[in-house]
C-alpha cells in the first residue's frame, strides 16, 4: 500500500536537537533489510515493511524492532555514561 502525502502539519520536536542527534540519526543510519523503509519527522519515526504476506511482514518487522530496541538501549547507556563523567 502506498499513499502520497500532500499536506503535513509541522511541529517542533519536544525532544530537541540533542535527542534527535543521539537517537534518531543513529536509527535512520542503521542497516535495515531490503524490505524496510524508514522516515522521520519532528520526534516521530515510522518503519514500513514490504512483504508478500502479513506473516512475512510481521517476521521482518520483529527483526527490525529488535535491532532498533538494541540500538536505543545502546544509545541510552552511552548517554548515561557521558552524563556521569
């Protein structure tokens, strides 16, 4: 399924630019499967999966979500270590 976005409602990220750099940049630069596209705006991120079946899409999404979860935990740990110094 594809939709063209013709109108958006811009808003300012509540997280601020530092959080964006720490979290979202690393998530957007991650290596994803060929079935996965990602996009981000303000403090929102979406991952889109293209697959032949719902089951396949769920499996791919679960793989991607595990990678994202690990990266977020890694970023949180790095951020906490920097704050303690």
